[in-house]
């Protein structure tokens, strides 16, 4: 690596310490082996058509450092074959693929094939599936492809994914595709920061709202007094102050540091997707970001959603959809004239957006719409139910709708002394099961497959303490809720928003059995301390979830926080219970909205050790469980 520009870039980049530079000299020579040559130039978002595509059943993938420039400053990314995003891999259902992955980094690496059903030793999770890929070594992944659709791949090591190590997977079906289209495009959404992810995480640990620059002002206070009166405004402000939370704290990391990308292209440049008049275009949306939930629309075009998380669904026509981190949605659009259309994806907190253009002519552009108003959190997002009016006197009653002081800072309160909170009968290592119930009445107690949990939620003892700062006592179902910032869009703008309740599998449910037991897991944390967990227990202290091979289990997730959590179960499908037992949709990632609950069925058909975690990268270390199927 004698090129002076390379040396200067590596040494100045905050994403690479001097130790990584020195120990990576030998590995860095692999950049020459990626076809980049000795005159390596800094990557920029100049390729507005997106990453390259690799087809076939044998692939050589090289993980290495790659200079990039998205903001006017050169930084070092983690790339696959010199590309951010990584190349699109196009496979065919029924094939056996071989992927030789060489690690040219100065640290261990890995690739996880997100949403692909495969043997546990091919799943790519260091510490569970395998030992990882050491610097300079090559690991050969090999597995059969028994599915089709849109998926993606990414590193499961450290913070390599936020620095660029992610790419799309398209699997063509062996049988005729039920979706009719003339051309298709991957639309990979992601977030990029010039800051080192370690630095971002350190800032969040010190001050969880570090990146929230929308704190309330004096002007907001006077407007609230005018609209609601002094008493109600005082009660609301007192409630938020008691909780030490902010109603504007929607995202942990915002557009203050993030540049949002579409297929690796900044919004200033804009990704380009060409079409011919009269064509049907399939857009394969993938949220490959590390922390950002996006709301997507294409002004002037209806979108027909035809697949969710790679699985075909009954087509549903909408104007807008929310896509959680790691989710995928395929939509078909039909541009009706020779106009250009903006593919617009705004962050959930409205601090930024990314965009592309569907156009018949690369010179033809479309206007970029304004972002919607920034949302604020309310009672529903605190798990207080729909009947809790904002005018209630919280100064006298505390958070009555959440068991007294459940939403407050518990560091000053011994919750074990609170009435109506005797968890002694529920202490089961932070996990509730139905194993001790009478099997004869079990089906009735659990509720029918496809309809979700019928049981009243119960908080376990491990949820009590300074590591948990709120609990949802009246969580609402998240199935038919568009979510914060989208709930009034039909009324305000005439835009129909996709909900989970709209999704029905195109084919009949493959496993119609009733669940034999139910596992209720609470997504917990302390926002002020930036601690995340399940049932109040962080991953390092948690026992694995044990599943018996072949059993049918219901998992009910209760979100006790005011942040959305996209939960990903490796190795098995999460079959979302939407009220139609005949057409239960299969997903690999399920987003649980603030203060809500949701249920899905799992058929434990994959022996081995599997990861189960929130896909927000800075939540993952605590909000993580091992699932063992034996």
C-alpha cells in the first residue's frame, strides 16, 4: 500500500485506529486483489445505478477496508469486493450455493445470510454458529436454497455492518413466479455516519438523547398552554419530567450524524431506476440500516405489496409503508406515463431522508416532497391503552395506567414494596411458559393458532429494578396500528398506510397445528442508562430459550419501552398471527411498536443454536437471546 492518497486516508479516518492500520497492512494488500489496482481511488456515490450483481451458484467474496466519501470527507468503510453496499447476489431456488468468504480485515469477521433457512453451522453468527473468520482466512459457506424472494446479508461481527458490510440477495423461484413484472430493482435503504460506531455507542451510553436536537422549547410550551390550558400542560410536562424521558425521543441516532443512503447513493445525488413506458416495475425494498426505521412512499404512484420478508403475500395496494430495520417488502408499481417519480424514504423521526428516481430518461427528474411533521410520543406508546386521556392528573396519581410508578426512574424506588406486583409465582429465569398447565385445557388457555395470545400479560420479577425504567400495563395490539407518525395519514393526506394486519400469506398455512405452549417475552430497558434487555435480563446473564424439535410454540412479545424494536429470529420462520389461520404470513423480522404487543407462531424444525435479537445494532448486545432447538 504505497499510494500516498491511500496512506493519508487510512491514517486520518476515525474509523481506523493506528493499530488497525498497522496490523492491517498485509490484509490491506487484498484491496489489490479486488480488481482495484494500485491506483485505488476513493469511492463516492457516483454510481447512481447501484451496486453490481453477481449471479450463479459459486461466489468469491472478499471482505476488506474501502475508502468512501459520502459527506465531503473521506472515511474508511468495511466492504465486500470493494463495494458499499456489497454486490447483489442472485441465486435460484433448488440450487446449492458455495460462497468462499475471505477476511482481509485486521479483526475477525463473518457473514450472516439474513432470512435464509439453512443449517445452523452456516448461519454465520460467531459464538453460536461458528467461530468466525480470522484475519487472512477463508471460510466456505455451502447450503441448499429451498426458498425464493428478497433477502439480504451482513456482518454479524462487532460494528462492521454500520460501516458498510451489507448487501442484497435475490432468489428466483424454480416454479413460475406468481408476481408479474417486466423489470426489478433492489432498493437498499441504509444509514451512514462519519463517526466511528464505537464513538456513537459511547455517546449514547453517556447521554441517551445525545442525537436528539428536537427537545421542547419555550415556544412549544406557550403553544401547548394556548391549545390545552395551563393545568393540562403542567400535568403533561410533569409526567415526562418524572419519567426523565422526552416525547420527541423517537430515534436513538438521528440525521444529525446520519446520511441516509439508497443503494449506496446520497439524497443529494439520488439513485436512478430506469423504466420504459407501460412496464410493471418490481421494487425490492430492504432496510439494511443499523438504527433507522423508514417510511416509504412514491408520490403519484400506488404501490402493490406482493411480498413481505421474501414470502409472497396476497397483493395489497397502498400509498405508504413503514419498514423496520432488517425487514424487506417487494412492491409492484406501474408508471402510467413518461414522467419521473421520486422514491422517497424518510426516517421515522423526520430528521432526514433518502431518495431515488424512477424515470424513463436519466435526464428527467422529479421533485422531492417535503418531510412530514416530526411525531411525538403519547399514551399509546407508553403502553397505557387508548382510554387514558392526556388530561389525567399524573402529579397526583403518578403513572396509574402503568402500575403506579412503572414509567418512572426506579432507581429511587424499591418496586418490591409496591402493591399488586407480587411476582414470586412468576419467577422462571425471566421467562413465562405454559409447561405446568393442565394439558387437557391447554388449547383453550392458549387460544387458537392464527389469532394471537388471549392471556393477560404478566410482568416478571426480573423486570424490577434500576435497569428497567418503564413497563406497559395495557399494551395494545400492534397489528392494525400504522405506528407513530403515520396514524392520521389516511385522514390528513388520503394516503393508505400498510399495517401488519393487511398481510396475508399467498399460500395456505403450512403448519396448521395449535401451539402447545406460549412464551411471553418483554422487551425492556432503561433509556436514561441506555441498557437493553429481555424480561429485564441482559444477554450475558440470560439462560437460552429451550425449544423441543418439532414443537409448535407461540411467542408473544410485549414492548415495555417507548422505542420500536425489530426482532429477528434466526433459522426459523416467525409466523405472524393476524387473525386468519389459513393464511398466516411468514416473516423473519417482526417490528414491535412502543407500548404494544404482538404474537407469532414458530415451528421448531431446525436443530441447533440460534440467535434471537433486536436488530438495532446498539440494542443488540443486551436485547439478545440464544434459542436452542434439541
